[in-house]
């Protein structure tokens, strides 16, 4: 970029910096609500959330921002520069989407969402869907109103408007075309595994490890893979997440189970993948601008899945990590070798909880939610019928009877505060990750042996250079082709899963 | 109050509720900066603070708020009701003070204060005054500008404008009249103690106790004395504080030293005193209104000092607490009896750090700061001369040579973010506490024996009824006379300190 910015462009960037700064405040409120806020603070916190959400909305949709975008679109000094042009293209998209939502709807989504999330926590603890149902109805109605404000994309359905919010340009039709073969081949794989005589022991994962010890080990892994703890932190919540607040402040959360340390370990690596993406964005210079913002949730998820599954479940990772885990955990892992650990973390066995599901069955959990929420938005599925439908389809897809709603439709936080259109991006993330991973291994020939030595720096450097630094300069599909030379398909993910699971189960 | 509020009054209360809610957001930003924010987040956090501070200021000083206050002042339905009238009286004061400050000054105080606080942290750690000096100069200049905006009270000095902000109605002349005899008699007491042959052992306080164990014991004490952990919490910071965010959310902090558990214990009880005052205010119903807000810092401090010193350093408190501490700390307190513990926590020995000072010498620390900051504001003391003056006066007043600025003029956070006019309220708090305490013991005859049994409920109930529930309905001096029948003087505090210290030292 030239040294001095065109004044209209500079003013626009300043206004959006302010909006992003206020958004960082809103993120802190949410993070605090999940981590440290005392329960009795929930009432006023809901008002705080509503107030801040309304102010952010006002800043992003001000008439002045609209005027400046329009003037930048006509300004050769802006459109003639690839980075500025990309910025203005995405500012236009954000502005148009935001101005379609009335301020009172935004405030209501935030306020009711905050209360609904509190209700969900209690309902989940008690496995009591009836307690959550009125809140879910409110949130689905508000979300449908949001989709109607965005408008149904041409040739699509209402739900596409929600999908597009999280994965710009993505449509149900495209998703179905990729999910179709994925579902078919994965079902086949799971069926083959279920017929295998090979039994994989996961005993090595179930030794008791104190939460405090796990937390220290988690921090050791974070430091090794390159998450910057001077510009981020790790805390404990019911539902793990990553919150990128502002420049220099990216927060991860995880949860500890004494009797299965890999839950928290992979949760931590997963969120760290998100966190390192946030830390790799050019926020110090361009905070508030699309080029310092993540492309899409799918690409975000590709980063978390890569560290969790492609790195963390590899044989080479355990070559490095196992001696360290043994040292940290005392006797718990005595006698365990890399081969045993590698097999144990790569089982393909249906289970109830999405966030604890293995890498292969995980995508079946996602497709279930994707289908259900699409029907709830379309009005084809009534909220009262959700638990029944969930349980029926779960059994059909994964072969297990859901024992209670805590392990069924109450397990995820997303719907409680209106995250609809979001779940599909988890599997899109797996697909992007697999396609990137094949390319990375072509570019860094000795990657496996480097990982075995705990040298994760070349991988992080590749991601920084090929993905992170661009922010929203390209759309997700465009970046995928630019980096891998091919449009997104299910091929790489299926090669990855089948290439790992079939040898382990000898099927 | 009548069932339906006059509409202008109702609208005013709503606008101030919104301002208070935004203020709670600002408090969370500050709390987070002290507790959990990663260091690299400081830059954007400064912008967040500035932005929120400016918005709060705008809400509190809006033309509409001014119109509504003026109309309420003319409305018999408001002025005819004692509570509403008190509310409007204090709203007028707040509005007039706030409108005297230009928005850019408020924003600059918040932004520079945030950066300056970071600089102070580093300077303190390195005991490097030169590193902090430019920031202190900036903050003192900004604070002087603030005082000039408020204006020098008639017959007073510029510094009175700052004092009045924290202790409404208080003036240097009044302070001097109370501090004078206090200083004289305290100096006499300390001199007598220094000539005493009686040596008090504090060995029982210096056994090693792990921070985690101290933290658990601190929580046990909090629960016992009545701090509501469902509506509050306790964390760790460099400088302990209490932050009352909003209804149901009051946060305390403390710091742990392995080798002196009473530091954190009394720090926790002190902040809990503040916290229980905040929890006793009528915030659920009247948040944002003066009648749900603390009267003054002096009264606030009277609550913290009461729990820390009048309860926590009493013989009866240790009758209850010692067996519990022995159980929690293992062998550390083996063989220690109540008499030994009582004497050890009531020594009167000059030391360097204010927050670790004993109850008697503490007030000499305060008077030092009160004098220095008054002269810095008047321009009679140059910032560059602060360390030298501090050390000279400290030696004169407390008889010790200050070894480094970390233990001298860099020890307190206050000045780093512009808290000037504040220190005097600590000693005012001790004075109020002593005067209240004599009255409480007249009203609750068996209070000592109840404390010995761990029954703190009657004391908290008394405080709730006679002090907390009123909020700002009365001014501090008025409440003091209402509750104790006498204006504030140094008599009760001197009776308390001399009545305790002289027998211990046999002087």
C-alpha cells in the first residue's frame, strides 16, 4: 500500500477499528460469562450484552460508514489496489448484511440469547428439555426473523441465508454435493469397522490424571506448537471455545475430565488451532479491517482440526509427546508405547457426545445437526419434536439409542444463543484441512520427522504464509483453489480417514 | 414510594440505569486487565477503556439527563418524597461534576491511565522510578486539569476539589482538624511502644502456607462472615481491590505470600468488607440510582476496616478462627494459642509497605501520602523530587530508611491511574469504623461472644440496616451523627488503638 491512505478510506478504517474495539469488549463479556462471572450477575450481564451489541450494530451501520464505502467504491486509489479493493468488497458485504437487521432485533437476539444460554446450562445439567424448550422456541423464531431480514438467496432456501453468514458464498446445494459422497463412504467405513474382529484398547487413555496436571501439560503443548501465551491464555468452561478479542488477546478454553486426559488435550490443541489463526491475522496493523479478519468458519475450523487431528492424532506427534506425557503424568502411562497410543486415539466407534466423538464418526454427528436445524428453520420440524427426532435419527445414523437429552439434543451450546447455520462449517473445516494437509506434505517433505522431534515451526510458518496473513483477502473457495490447485471435495478427507482407520482395524 | 413513578423521574432512572450498566462493563475491563488479560492485550485494552469511559460520560452528561433532573427538582411528586429527593439531590451533584469535565479529558485520563498503570507495574517490579516518572507527570498534570475543571471550593485549595470527589463535603481544613490530634497521640503511642521492653513474637505468622491452601481458607472465612459467593468471587492481583460491577456481581482480589498467611487473610477480609457493603446496597431494585450507591470512600473503607481490624484482629475472632486455621494449615500453627496469635496480629511496629502495615502505624503511612499528593497538585513538590521527599519524610515519621522505591513511592497503584484525593479516605474509614464499632457494641451486647462462636450474622444485619440499605440517602457526616449521635472525631479510634496496644506492650 502507498504511504498515505486516501482520506475517505482512512476514515472508514478508523470507524471500523472503533467498532471492532467495541466488539472486543462484547467478546470479553461473553468470555467472562462462561468463565468467571458469579451466577447472580446474569441479569445485569444480559443488559450489558444487549447494550454493547446495539452499540456495535450502530457503529457498523452508521450512515457515515455507508457513505464512505460508497465513495471508496468509486475511488481509483482504493479500487486500484488489490488489498484495499478486497477490504472494501468485504466491508460492503458486512454493511449490507448488518443494515438488513433492525437494531431492536439485534438487541433482542443478544439479550434473549444470554438468558437462554443460562437456561440451557441448567436444563443440560438436569437433562430437562422441557426447561429449555420455550427458550429454544424463542431463539429459533428470532433466528428465522434474522434469516428473513437477510432474505432467501436466489434459487436457494431460507436456511441458506444463515449458512452464508458463517460461510460466505456457501449454499445447501453445494454442501449436499460434498456431504453426499462423504456420508456414503464414511458409512461404509464405519460398517466395515463394526465387522472387524480387531479390538482396539483405549485403556491407556483412561488412567486418572488430576485436572491441574493436565492443565500444566496442556500449557506445555501450547508453548511447543507455537500458541503465544504472551498474547493469549487458557481457561476452563463447560463448552470449550476460542475467543479472539483484539490485537494481542486470544483466549482459549477447555474442560478437564480426570479419567480421560485426551479430551482436554485435543480440546486444547483444537482451540489453539483457532487461536494461532487469530494470532496470525494482521491485527496489529489492520484491526477492524476484513483483511485482518478470518475468512470463514470453515477455514477457521480447518486450522483447529489440523492441529487436533492431522497433527495431534499422528504417529509422529506421539513420538514427541508420549515421553513428555509420561513424565508429567507419573505412572499413568507406564508401559504404553506409541503404537498403542496411536491406535487408541484413532478409534472409529460411535458415541453420544459430538465433542468427544472420534475423527471418523464426528462428521455423522454434524450431518445430523445440519439436517435438524435446517428443518427447524423451514418449520418442517417442531421444537417439541426435536428430542424424538434427534434420538430416532441418531440411532439410524450411528446405531446407538440416546439415553437422555443431556447426551442428546441438549449437549451443544450453539442453538441456545442462536448459532444456526454454523454446524456444517465443522465438517467443511475437516474437508479444507485434509486438502491443505496433502499440499503441506508436498511442500514440507520432512514434516513427519520434524513433528516427531517437536519441531512444529515449519508447519506454523506455512500456515501463516499461505493462509493466516491474507485474512479475508480471498473467499474460502478461492483460497482453497489458490493453495491446493483444486476446488473443495471429499477426496482428501476420505483418503486421510480410510488410510488411517482401515490399517488400524485391518479392514 | 408510590406505586407508579412520575414519568420524568422514571425516565431519568432508566437513563442512569443504562449508564450504570455501561459502567459495570468498564469495571469488568479494569478487573480483567488486573487479573487475566494477556500482556500483549494492553494496547487495544487502552482504547477499549477510553471508548467505554467516553460513552459513560456521554450518557451521564446528556442534555436529556440535565433536563430531567431540572424538571424533577420542580416536581412536588419527587421533592415531596424523601428518597426521591435524596436521589435527585445526588444526581444533580453527579451531573454538575460530570458536565464540568470535557469528554476528551475523560477519555485521555482513561487511556493514559491504562498505559501508565502498565508502566507502573514494570517500574515497580524493577524498582525503577525513572521509568515511571514521565507517566506520573502526565497523570498529575491530567489530574490537576481535572481539579481545575471542578474548581477550587470557596475558601479552600485546588486539592479540595479532588478530595470532594471521593468524600463529598470533606475539606482539607476538616481533615487537618481530625488528623492533627490523631497524629500527635499516635506518635506518642508508637514512641512509648518503641521504649517498651516487651517483645512480641510474630513467629506464628511466618510458617509456610501454600497459596492454594490460603485461598481455600480465605473462602472458608468469606462464607462464614457472610460474603455471598453466588453473587461474587475472589481472585489474585498485584494490588488487592474490590470491584462492584452490577447487581449480583461483586469481585474481590487478594495476593498470597507463602511466608505470611495473615497478609492475604486480612486482605481478603478487608476486601470482603467492601464487598458486603456493595452486596448490601439496594442494587437489585435501584441500580444506577444514588440510593443504591455507596455514600463515600470513607464510609466504604469503614466497612472494610471493620471486618479486617475490629473483627479480624479481635481476640474473639481467633477463638473461632484458630482451630480452623490449624486444621487447614497442618503443622504450621502447632502449639500456637489465641493469646499469642492476638498479640502477633496487633503489633505496632513501623514497616515499609502500607498494605502490610499494622493497624496503628497504618495511619502514619496515609498522612505521608496525603501530604505529598497535596503538594504535587499545588505544584509545591516536583515529580522528580518525589522519591527523595518520600524517603526523607518516611524516615522522620516512621523512623526507617527506605531501601528502594519499590518499597517507597512506587508501592501503590493509585497515582498511576490518577487516584489523587483518595488516600485520606483510608484513615477517615478507620475513624468512622471505630465510632460505629462503639455503637454496635452498645446495641449488640453479646457481640464478642457471638464472634467467638463464628456467628457474624448479627453484625452484618446491623450494618445492612443502619448503613448499607441507605446508599447515598445521607451524606457521610450526617449518617455518622445519625448512627452514633456524634460528629466524626479521633476519639473512638484512639481509644480502640490505645486500649489494645498499651496492654500488649505494657506501656
